[in-house]
């Protein structure tokens, strides 16, 4: 690398990280503004909950700790939810890190690869063992959360947040995007989460279904599977690279 | 055919962009916003591209930095170019990547022989990978760096000569830099070789909070002095594809199209309409 240019860049970067004034402050503001607004766009419900001003303070702290590593900011903030858990003030909003996780699942689902999902009929044939097993759709994202964060997230999807008093218990979040402009965002229970988790970690559909049925004998796992299939949660193995 | 004026595409304008009857209208997008695996962003751009020409404007290649272009980033740009077959591909005379960190800005460099050589090599690498010419945009200036060996216009001209790239002249950047550093924007534009210019950008600017520096904020209508500079520039070099940029306080599609119509009238030589 050209040594003088590299030295200049490092000096300039150090100036941006310092107490910038005058013209350097313009560059510093732009650098922070770009990262903060990317974070705001990627965590819209956290932004709604905190309010624009508070979000900006939080985001500046985060950007200082975890600056962007790639120029594609559409997925910036992978560490944001975990970082929130370590902030002292978040004790007043114990659901906030999980809401950030839901925001993240949503963005990841929106930007993942497109694939034609297995039809419900195809999925049911696979479930009954009369055709090959299935894989998860590349745009599916899900998580099990220790707080009712998905209920809170869903309440913030309208133009005006709904007033909710969610039951304080764990729940699952699912995002399924069977086509570019269609996204489903339901809460899921532990049996659905068990089926999906098993498949994510490489279990066959049959094994995942058997485990879910054993763990949750009072749930209708076939009906749950059918619901997931209707959301476009699966692909046939031969469509994985289509 | 007279080169046309375009506008920066905003997803909120999607349906109006698709159905606009404006002849020759084209759209520019920031390439990095579309370097994703799938989903609505790419689907919208596919649909737009099926009806209109587009331009890919990169902001993250860090061509004026000491490092070579990131291979993964270059590969992502190549995929976009292959998918969308844009009319123009452009980047900046700036750096934004250093030691594993990315700065969401277009940072300046001293115009030295060393930077000229590095930048030439980086542009050549991008052009070789894409198999086509790219355009390089002149940066905004807020800071009078020491140690320049070249004037900016000579540097850009030489960069274009050595690398074979074209130039994207942002007239607002010239006006902002002229205000902040105290040079004559008209003379700056006169020194640019017209044959190298493949595109022109027009945008708005604002004053900083201290009221001293102009900021290339892209959040205001294009200023009258920028329109005058543009008119003289186009009169000298001839019509070029011209982009109306707006990234903050984004107005209605119709308002952007009014600015676009003014640029289009100037490109067409219809001074009565452009007034």
C-alpha cells in the first residue's frame, strides 16, 4: 500500500474519532449520521419505542463501539440487540433487546434470497413421508424470545401503535417471505419453534416432527406444520439453488 | 438523441416512477443499497429496469484509498451490473474504508502523484472486473488539505486519461467547494475537458449550523447559482445525462419532476421553458 496515503488516512480517521471541530466536524457528523440513520432504518420499532432523540443518543454510542465494517448498511447492526442487553438503562425496558432481535429478523427476512416455496400439497406429501424431505426457505427467520417482544413488535406495525398489555411470558417470532413483496409475521408456539429449529440444525423433517410431537403431546403438530407450509416456510431440496 | 435528465429513485415513489410518461426519464440508485440477496428492493429495481434505463452510483468502493478495491464488494457490484445492465456506472474520487472499518462518507485525499497512481490502478481494476468504463465524481470540499501537487481539475483530467474512466461532474459539489475553499466555480468547470464528461449531478445544499460552511446536504431544491453554473457548463460541453439528486427532506415525485423538467429543458436547448 502507498505509505504516505495510508498514513494520511490513519491520521484523518484519528481526527474523526477525536473531538472534531470546524470542517473535520462536518465529515465526522456525516460519518455518524450515515451509520445512525442506517441503524434507525434497520430497527424501526426500537426507534418508535425510544423516540427519535433518545434513539439517536443510543445509536451514537453503539456506532462508536461497533462502527460499520462493510459499506452495505442494509444489514448494519447485527450486534445491536446483544449490545443493548449490556446497557445499564435498558433495565427499565427489559423487552427492548428482544424487540431489537425481532426488528433484525424482519430485516434479514426482507433481504434474503428469493425462492419459490414448496406448495402446501407438496409439503404435506413430504410430511407424510411419501416424498422427499423439505428444507427451510432461505428468507425464513425465527427465534424464541424470553419476553413478549413479538406481540410488542406487532403492536407497532400500524400507523399508530396499538395499546397492548401483553401477557409476560416467552413467545416465538416467525418471519416467512414466500415472494419478494409478501411477508408473514406471526407469533409461534414452542412446537412450531421446535420443528423449525430442528430443520435449521439439519434434522430431517420426520425427525423434527417426531421430536415436536414427543415434547408437546397436546399440540397438533401436523396442523402446525400445515400452517407453516401455508406461510411458505419450506422449499423442496431441488429448488435450493434454483 | 439528446441525453435526458433523470432522478434518484426512492422506493416511496415506486408506483409514480413506474407509470410516469416522461420521455427519456431514467433513475439512479446507490449500488450499495441493492447489494442484497433478494427481496422487495431488488424486485422493485427489476420492475423499474424493465421500463426505464438506470444508473448505478457506488458510494463504497473507496477508490482513493491506499487499499485495493475489496474483492467481495467488487463482486457484488459486478453481479448488479450483470443483472441490471445499467446505462452508467459511477463512483467517487474519495475513500471510505480503512483497516477493516467503513466510514459512511466520501472522505478526501491530497492530490499527489502517489494518490493519482493508486486511484488509477484501483479504477483500472474495477473497469477490468466489470468489463466497462466507469465514471468518477468530483468530491465536495470542506477542508483545505495541504500537500496537493495537482489542481483538482488537472488531477481529474489526468485520472481520466490514464485510467480511461469518464467523469461525473457534480455541479453542486463544485459550488459547495468553491464557497468553502474560496475558488471560482465557473473557472473550475471551464477547466474540465468536456469530452470526458459522461454525466452531471445537480443537488441542493444548506448552510451548517454556524452559518459558515455550505454542506452538500441533498435536502433542498437545487440552488439558483447551481442552475446557472449548470446552464453555462452544458452550453460549453453539450448536453449530458443529468441527475436530480435528493436524499433528505425528500419531496413528492411531482416536485422532483419539476426540477427534472427544468434540467431537461436546458438539455434540449429550450431556454424559455428552463427559465
